[in-house]
C-alpha cells in the first residue's frame, strides 16, 4: 500500500464564534479538506454554516481556533465563492460577467496575456454550457443559467478552493437537479477543492466526497460521513436507492 502525503487545502481547528454577548454560534468546529476533495457541510438553518464559510473566507474572524489555507506549492491560495443569489452585473453580458471574475483577480497574473485570458473564458463558457448565451444579458436568461454564469465566474480565477453557500436553493427542483449534475461534472473536470454548505441533505450526498453533519445551538460537527460513489455523479445516482439510503442515514443524524 502506498501512502501519499499531501498538504490539506484547508484545516480548521477548534473554531468557535460568538457575536457580542449572544450565545455561541459555533463551538469546537474542526475539520480538514484535502486537495481536490469536495466537502459538504450540512445542517439546519441557523446552525452557523454561513458564518463558518465567512470565517474560512476571512470575511469574519473566529472567536477561538485557527484556519489554515495551504496550496501544495506554498503560494497564497485563491478562493472563489458562489452564493444563493446570482450577483451578476446587469449591464454586462454573460461573457463579460465571466471575464469579470478575472478583473477581480487583477494583478495576480493568472493568465499570461489577453489571448490566453480570452481562451480561458471561452473554455469556461463551453464547460458550463453557456457558449450559446455569451452575448445575452442577465435579465435575458433563466435563474439556472444565471447561476451557471456565477459558477463560471468563480472558476475563472482558477481557485484553489471554491466555496459554495446554498448555491441552488433559489432554483426550482428540476433546474436544481440538472445543475447539480453539471456542477459535479464541471468540478471533477477542473479538480478544484470545494466546500459546499447546504441544508439540502440530498444535494450534499450527491455532490460531495465527505459530509460534515452539523447540529445547532451551538453549531458543532456531529459526524463526518464519507460518500463513496464515484465522481462525477450521474443522473442515475441522483435517483438511486444508494443515494436515498445515505440521505436517510444523515437525516437521522440531524433529527436524533
Ligand atoms: N453578524 C451577526 N451578528 C449577530 N448574529 C449573527 C451574525 N451573523 C450570524 N448571526 C447569527 O448566527 C447564527 C447562525 O447564522 P448563519 O451562519 O447564517 O446560519 P446558517 O447559514 O446555518 O443558516 C444565527 O442565529 C444568526 O442570527
Ligand atoms: Mg446560511
């Protein structure tokens, strides 16, 4: 048996968070995300998922504990985010919105020159099924398409870690399922390390390698459960008895 020693992409140790004099929101949260791994954090509304993601991003500071982000080369890791609401620029078309992800990363020298950048944007549009909509404006495309643009924009900077906060929860069920399949394929293709927070157990099972199950008041990690099905996951897996069994197991953990 061979052992591969890699640097974890993300290590949280004993994270606690208290806002002012309120009861603690997070308590003793520890977890590790490996390079290339897709981790889901699932838990009831209000258990502190968004707060935890904000702490990982550095938008908020933990009251206790540490966050360590590392790349294998030792460079400063790039993070991208996808939120529930597509925050597209209405006066930019789809292509420009995706390219805007690169503007945000200006100065980081991700691409050598303009043609390399243009190629990268074209590839992302292709990968996310948006090529045909490149010249459309956000109000001319559906909510599902808008979220695709958000994903493409987040991937444009070639993030070391992609963070997703309830990215599909505003979409109707059919659009959501379709997008989950496509995102599973896209993420496997680009191999980005990912952290998804969601209250949707099914979504967590479908997309992730491991699931951290949270309980509330205060938010703690109750258990970390592996999902063994091969990635990328398919439509068959989405409606399989295996997925339903996993879903039920986690549902029980949350409702004990
Ligand atoms: N800036 C803040 N000030 C005070 N309380 C906050 C703040 N942000 C979040 N909270 C509280 O922290 C708890 C967890 O919120 P949140 O992280 O948004 O949960 P989730 O994303 O799991 O639904 C909630 O009770 C919320 O009211
Ligand atoms: Mg939230």
